[in-house]
């Protein structure tokens, strides 16, 4: 098998520092947003006692789910022994760590008492899915960190497969945990199903790969390195399978609910009467997130790199829409305490809850995205994560 | 009762014995104990160092047939007792905490209207306690579900989990209406405590139930559901009652008649 040369990006050009500075600016905005929320309380957000998890959770859960998915490329290389993916693995690992960091920061900085993070680290209730997630996230950093080390340090290279396998299993459990944050809730009609765990796993595959592809293409294009079509087409094919699987899970989830009369109300809300949520579901989640990317990738357009990038962007946008519908849509629909009766109260019982995200929420979420990209940008400058070339000849040699 | 903590060994297991101990303590303290009601109440107050006992299960009976339309005396009393700003006076009504609220129900077919107060149902199997990552959400031995203000991190997972929308997050700094025995704070989640400060003082009743009785409606009855001789137990034996979302099988401390 031919060997691949990994090389740091030089990172001294004006373009690099502009990118670095731009991302840094968004990190700064995120920090200011957190400071505002922390100082004044959640009163400055669009969240209230009806919509208790808002836009920051949409960003945070999306990033965490995408993080575990971004690791997939590395897993395919080491767990499933596909040599073509080996040179792609280090970026996959660092990107997953960076996305996880961004997601977790948004999650913990949105706490009502973010200053009490130490309490969450020292007081545990093992019946809580949140507690399990604390361990799953920490373990993820540890395992993926070790995995990355085995990829970068020749002296421990022989442990790479073992570390990769452990990280792969861990990430499956982790996304199960993320899905179960919602799956283990009995109060809301849209949750409370084991479907959410596998659905979140397959969504992570799609979102993570879409982000990975965009970062990979950008890194190669902006550094003038060669990225051959072989790699792009292979990953594109994989993205098609993942996006189709996401669509399948969404259809099965809603069809199952439609069969149960008790879910008719909430399903009608999401699918037909929910205003912004219905629009986000059909236009965002289904058309932009699934159908359009599939059409692009499966048609002649999918042979052009620009269109593959468009498809990836659409998958990411659709993923954000999906998180918005899943997290906020489910809360917007009123709790049905007295089935069949009309409920009215000063606490907004029986009415659909409105939600308008505020600027601090938006910038806190964007800050998480910026941190993830900033870490990745910095990591490829200081570590040998990217192959010097991924042209078709080099890649072809790997497989023979 | 084999599950009781060692502390409970010192707690009288039977109501009769409890009354006796309560009476003896009170007498020793030099209090004059005349009416039986007083005896009952003192017996239920407990010293600070003594843990709550699972021999007691505090609960409430809501008689929706007696709950008056337009009356919100229970809500006002709760707000006064516990120091939370009434929603009408709040600058941010959607974000204002509401420990208890009046719910108006109507059957769209028959037009039948029902009024009732809705608050924390003090489940025996509380979903909020299950999901709380730090254990800040907890159930006391005597069935009262509370939030530990020192370990609540404001994650709002309990609010996502509660089927009764009973919990509120404190969204902004609190003004000076706070009560010394009802700790509250920005960024933490809170809900009905069954007036735990009054129960532990030995008042034997909650502010909402007192207000309802004072208004002459008698729609709220508070008491020990484990004591077969308590007023609430007697009434629960006679009246057909329901638990809200009984399908969830959470074994609620608040029972409703007339829904």
C-alpha cells in the first residue's frame, strides 16, 4: 500500500488569518451573548416557561449529533478496513472533537446557572439521561483524543484499530444517549419513543458527513492542494445513502404516530396546521434537507463539485430545520392534560406557544459553530492532519 | 416499613402513637393543648433535626365541583405565602413563574365547564426527579417533590419532563418580595412545595387550602393520605376521584373530584 504524506497547512496567508479572525469575531459575539444571558437571566431570550429549550439547544444538539457523525469517515477507515478512507481519518477525528466542543459549550452556557457547571460535574443522578450524557461526552473526548493520537504518532500506530473501534462503539452509544434525551420524556407527544435513538444516529451520519465534506473541500481548495474526484464521488455516494435513510426514518416515525388516534393532534400540528413548524418540516426538513440533496446528488448535477457542496449545505440547513421542529415544535404544541377538553389558563394552557429567538440566543449558537470551525482551522495548522495531496492517482494506489 | 431509614426508628409508626408523642412533647413545652385539631397539628410539626418520615404522605384533594368560576384566592394566597409575583403584575407574563394556576376546562360537545387549580401533583414516581442530572429535583420521604436551590443548574430538563407544566424557571432577578423561609433565585427552577415551610412548622395546612376554606368554597383539602383517620383519607374513601393523566401511572399526591 502506498504511503500518504500528511502535512500541516502553512496558515500564514492573509486569507487564513482573515478566516481565523472572522471566526474569532463570532466566538467573541458568542461570549458576549452568554455574558448578557448570564447577567440578565433568561428574560433576555425568547424562551419562557412554555418553550423552555430554545435556539441554543437547536444549535447544541445539532452540533453534538453532527460531531459523532463526523467521526464516521475515520471509523470506516479503521473499523471497516477501507484503505481509501485512511488519509481522511485524522481530519474526521479532529472535526468531531471540535464540533462536540462547540455543541457542549452552547449547551452548558445556556444553563440557567451556567456558573454551577461544577455542580453538574460532581452531583450525579444515574436515572437521568443527562447524567449519562455527561459521561458519554467526556468519554468521547478521551477516546477520540486517544484515537487521534494513534493516528498521528507512529509509535502507537498499532493501537489505531482498537482505539478506532472503541471510539466507534462509543459514538453509537453517545448518539443513542442524545436521541434518548428526548426519547425518555413521557410528557410530550412527539417524544417518548425508542425511534428517536436510531433516528438520531442516522441523522448524525448525514449531518456529520455533510459538514466533513464541506470542510474537506474548503481546506483543499483554499490551500491549493489537490482533492481528486475519486474521494469526492465515494463520499458523495455515502451521503446519498445516509440522507435517504434519514428520510426513511422520518416517514416511518410520522406514519407510526398517524396510526395512533392520541397522536393525531400533534401530528396535524406538525404536518398541517403548525405554521412556521409545518413550513420548517415540509420545506426545511423534507425538501431542503432530504429531497433536494437526493435529486442533486443522484442526477447529473452530482458530478460537479459545486453542486455536491450545495447538496451538503442543504443537508446541514435541513438538519437545523429538523432540530428546530423536533425540539421547539414539540414544545410549542400544548400539553394535553385533559384529552378532549378545551383548556384555558393564565399559564397558556391549551394554546400553541409562540417563540421568537432573540439575538443573544442566535449569537450563542453561532458562537458554538465558530468555536468548532476555529478549533479545526487551528488544528490543521499545527498538526499533520491533512494529506499533502488526495489526487486520484495517490488515492487509487491505496486500494491496490 | 422495612425500607425506613434508621432515623425513622425514632418516629412513631402509628398515628395513635404519633399523636401521643406529639401531645407529650407539647405538654412538656408548656403549651396548652385543648382542642383535638390543635393536637393534630402540633403532632405534625417536627423539629429541624428530624428527617421527614415516609409514614406520612402529604396530599391534596381538589373538589372541582366546589371550585368557583372567577375565584383565584388559592393563587393569590400561594403567591403571598411563597413570595412570587402575581402574573398580572409581572412585566414579563410569559416568563413569570406560576406555582399554581386556575385552569378552565370546557367540553366542546356538551359545553360543560369545569374549574380547578393546577400545580405540582407531587407524584410518587416523579418524572422531574428521574431526569434531573444533579439530583436537585427530589422527593421527600413524606411525598413532597422539591427542588434543591443549591444544586439546580437551570437545565430545564424537569420542565421538559413534567406532564403538568407545573414548573417555572426564574427568568430574571427577583425583587425584594422574597420570604425568608422560601428560598428562590434567578436561573433555578421552582414549583409548588405544598407549603413545605408551613408543614414543617406544624401549621398542618397549605396557604391555598386555607384561602379556599376562608372564601367558603372548601374545594381544597390538605392532609396525610397515609393516615386512615385523616379528613382527606376519609373524603378520598367516599368521593370518586381521578388523577390527571392517570395513564402515566405516576401515583399523584393531588386527587381531583368532579373531572
